[in-house]
């Protein structure tokens, strides 16, 4: 199940990152997004991603015998 969920969640996170970077860069040029649906969506959009990521992290922790290293390694979070 984790292998099925990770690619769409990673795509969702990448889209949020790109949109966030675009908003921050455009703010240097005077474009304001306050009160806009995009502005609201960037603030609320983390929660649909955060909830499954917590469950996946717990599942990965249990698979390792409950050991949490305190940092993530790329091979641990990438599917495959």
C-alpha cells in the first residue's frame, strides 16, 4: 500500500513546492496573493499531504523494529 501511495503524494508535494516558490518569487515583483484562492489553498493544502505521510512514517518505523533515526535518507522514502 505504501508503494502505491508514495508517488502521488510525492507529486502532490512537488506541486505545492513549485506553487509556493512561484508565490514567493512573484512577491518580490509586487504581485500580491493575499485573499486569493491560491493563497488559501497553499495554507490548507498541506493537511491532505501531512495525514498520510504520518501514517506512512509510522508504518516504516514499525517495519524497522520501531527504530527512528531522527533523519530521513533518500533511499528510505523513495519508492522502489
